[in-house]
């Protein structure tokens, strides 16, 4: 019969997980661990919000301008890419 596989030719149920494993390991090593390290560093000061308050008071206008540019670029990309 077409579409049926006998028990001897059936694929392993572990195969998809083995194929996804290297990608998941890559993401953990090069995305998740550095993100956790940066988050721990950013809240290490006592009190932890002091660094954020200082950043927004010293560079608040730069941050607002940067987010404005990002919003404009996103809107332009959306308008140009929308059919």
C-alpha cells in the first residue's frame, strides 16, 4: 500500500530533535548566554535602577531621537514593502 511504512522502515522519532539540536545549541551559546550576562551586568549597581536613571537623564534626548529614527525607518519600510 502506498503511504504506509512497515515497522522496520519507519523513521526514528528522535531524528527531528537531533536535527534541531545544533541550531538550538548555537542560539543558547551565542544569544541567550550573552543576553543573560548583559542583563546581570546592567542590574549589578546598587540600586539597580541608578544606571538607567543616569542614562535617561544624560542621554534622554539622544534615545528619544534614536527611537524616532527607528520608527520612521520602520514606517518607511512598511509603506515601501506593502503591495
